[in-house]
C-alpha cells in the first residue's frame, strides 16, 4: 500500500474518531465496564450521522479524498477529453463564436469602436444578457456596458446640454475600455493577452481560396430562386464593375458538382436480367447565365443561413442578417419595404468585407485607411489575377501548337532531322579533339610497315 493512501486513511479514521467522542456533560462518569459499550454505540450513531449529513465541510473533503483514491484518473481524463479549452486567442473560429453571441439586437446595441462587440470578443468576453458581457473562461468577470444616448441640437437640446452628454459618454467609453482587461480576475489568462489584430481577417489573399469561397456562396444563394430580389434594385459600389467581374469568371464557375466517376472507371449498373452494363455519362447541361443578384450578394460575403426556407442571407464575419423579402413586392401588389439593396452598406461597419482596416489587421495612426483594401476589393483583384494567368497559358498553348504545326508541315522528316543533327554533333566533337591534340602537341603513334622489301 502506498504512503499517500495510508496517510489519507489515517486522516479518515482520525476524523471518525473525533466525531465519535462523547460530548462533556455534568452527569457523573459511568463505570469503566459500561464505557466501552457506550463509546461503541455512540461511534455507530456518529457514523450514521456522517453518512446522512451532506453539508459538512469535513465530510465533503473526506468524500473527495475517497473518490480520488478509488478512481484516480477516470474522472479527470473524461472531463478533460470532453471540454474544450477556453483560452485560445489564436483560434479564429472560436473568436467568431464569441462574436456571434452579440448578434441579438434585444441584448446588444451598437457601441463605439473602442468598446464594440469586436473589442469584447477579442478579450474573451461573450454577451450573456441585456448589455452584459461575461468571461468565456468562467473566471467570474462580468460587466454591464451601458452608454447614454447621443443628443443632437436638432432634437431640441441646447449646445451646452449636448456637449455635457458627449463628455460623459467619452469618459464612460474610456472606463469600459479599461474594463476590457481589468474586468477579468487576477489569474485569468485573458487579462494578460487577447486576440491578435489580424484575427478578423478574411482568407481571401490567395486567389484560388477566394474564388472557391465565392463559388460556394453563389451556388448556395442561387438555389433560393424566387426569394432573391430583382436585379434592377441591387446596388454595388461605383468603383466595382460587376459585369466585368462576371465576364472574367473561370469557365467552370457554375460546374461545382462534378460527375462521381471518370471515363476510365465508369460505373456499372445491373439490368433486369441480372447482367451488368456500363452506365453512359450524362450529357453536359448548357451553361446557365449568371444570376446577378446572387452573384452580387456572394461577391460581398453574403451567404444563406441554416434555415434556407426563411429567405434570409447572412454574413459569417459580422453576423448581420438580411430579410430578402423586404426587397420584394408584397403578394397584394404593394411596393416593397426598401426600394434598393445596398449589398455593401448592409454590413456592420467593422466587417472586413467592407472595412479595409479590419481586413488588414492594422490600426496604426500612420496608416492611410483609404489605401487599405477590404475583402471584396481583394476578391476582385484575385479574379483579375486568375484571368491574366489563364490568358497567358492559353496564348502559350496556342503559340506552341502553331510552331509544332509549322514545323511538321515545312520541316524535314523527324528521322532525317535526327540523323543530320547527330552527324553535325559528331563532326563538331572530332574537330574539338583535333584542336586539343594540336595544343598539347600529341602525336599519334606511327604504324610500322610490314610489307615485302623492307629491311630490318
């Protein structure tokens, strides 16, 4: 038996002995013959009390020690294997999970950039109640973020009242910015480190990855069919030529679903007689024209939500949702709620699809924000890069094909060309050997003549 186990058992018996001792009373002491029986009976009663009492601190410590002795590793391993670590500031998916908790408008209202939902999510906070954030790591930190409403002179308030409200609001913003870190307890790891500035960046720097994401979003949105608004009410920024982007799309942009078999290994299917015959590949469907509304939404990061039948489009970077039915005429013929769909302006202002600073991950004062490219601008650049590559490859293939055709028509037969080139290389090789011999003054050995009439 190990030393630790013996120590815990001794502590357990010591606690039972202390609980089994009779309390002092003014009655005279009993005889020595009856004392052992009395102590034994009281010990049994004490043990029963210990088993029935749940609020005793000493009992809970004893129970914990017993559990550790009987099952030292099973409970610890099972708990650690099922629970996820909470302090993962480098994980973008976990950051987006925290940011999504601020999506509900009945719990969270827009805040200034220094204390908005992105700032809280980067420091390990989640929204758990109305204007309340709580540490995701369970350190006990909780902050209620409430700011006074902004006033305007147009609302009937004088300039002095408006200025006073602005000063109070600015001081509260500074205090909440301090609580981003100070709101955690002393030993919480989120107190010392938060997420990097690039945690919100979209994976659109690689053109192949960016185009693949665009293709997936477009194919999801185009399945909504009649739930999409009309093309003529969709608005994009003036700096983007949507028609040009559609023209330079890859040729197989709409062919996302490939055939599940190749020509070399065609599937077979049983016939009615039990014989197996090769299944002929289906003829290719004619290419459908690009749906401009679905393409515009997908180009700016919008995608379908989990409930596709609801007619919602959502952004998975800022978790903004669009009710597409508000941009369509009503069933009774009435005009839609909104007459234009601004696919870029509907994002939250901090969304990296439209915010170059959020996409670049920089916030320095020297940075020129108008030079920082947002997510949709990088996507447009990637499409142009891929188009130029395809054009160069097609031109090089056409050039090589033209050269091969000309050489095959006007040039000699390949066998003749090979023999002539081999002879030319041999002549050049022997010429080099002769020149080398002349430089080294190497004389070839003279052959002795053995003909008749030659005397020794």
